[in-house]
């Protein structure tokens, strides 16, 4: 058993995303463009692009929007050149925060990220200051009540590293990033649909926050999420 209110945090993130569909589309378009630029426009030979296309389908993005994003990435259409940037720091209660961005102007992005930290009780740190507290992995999260036995049977045979039942009853399947597609296909074949599935930066240790610290951390995470160039925010905080 591990974790605190894992499921509550997943639901909070999903609700926040659903309330900002326009921003979700903008972020997906950036991700698709960057993935196509890095690995080509064929999802069959580009795992990162394939993952982004799955997310686009889940978000009900139009086929035309997806196609244009790929074409901008492959150079068939003109578009903005984005680069990856990552910023690290600490939020209220000492919880670690890592911010993944895609930007065409690093000066603007770091200023906006730094402002979000400073305004909401956080401190931005140097590169590497909190990265060691996270693991790059594939993560599939199932709602409380999912069968750990069935998940283990399907996932471990497909190359998953671990199946973890959290204190709130939710179940996580974890894999190496390279095995994400195989595990996803095996779960689908077994009729096991995760409520969240992504290649992510998973906190190795969690910081449980309550009361004022939890509210301050929510404000910080929301402020970072409002920054246009921010794609994902990862934190060790678990908010009760």
C-alpha cells in the first residue's frame, strides 16, 4: 500500500483540464508539433507522436487540427519553433515542483514561471534542485475498486515494472517509458481501461499537505497552469 489521496488528486487534475478545453487543445497542438519535428510525422514509427495523438483523440480534437500540427512539425506548413524548457522549485510546505514548458521565448517563460512561484509562496530553484525526487515513467491509474490481480496479470506480462495499490484504493500500473505502448495495449486487450494514462514524472516520495499549505499549493499549481508556455506541472505534494 502506498500514497495518500491519490485518486482525489487525479480527479482534481482532470477537472481542471476539462474546465480549460481551449488551453488543452493549445498544449496538445504544441506537443504534436514538437513530436513530429523530432521523430517524423508517422505515428507508427514515432512513439511520442502516437501518445500525443491518443491524447488528442481523448480530448476530441478535430482531425484537421491534428493534421496541421503534424505538418507544422514536419515542415510542410510554416509554424513557430518551440523548444523544451524545464524549471524546478519548491512550493508551500516544502513540496517539490517541476514545470515542463514548450516555448519560443525562454526569457518570457522564465519570468512568468518565476512570478507564479513568488506570488504563491514558492521559490524557483536551480536546474537539478528537485529533479532527483521524480522518476520518468509510464503511469496508468485506475479508480478505487479495480482488481489488482487482473491488472498484475495483464500488465506484468507486457513489461510493466510494478502494480501499486494506494491507501485510497486506487491502483497504479507503472512501466518504463519505452514499455508504455506495450502495457497500454495489453491492458486494453484485457478490457482494463485506466482513468488516466501518461508518460509522466512520478514523485518518488510524497509530501502530504493539509489546511493552509494545501490551499496555497493549489493556488501555486493553478497559477503555473495559467502560464501559456507551461505544458505540465509535477509535484510531490498530495493535497488533502
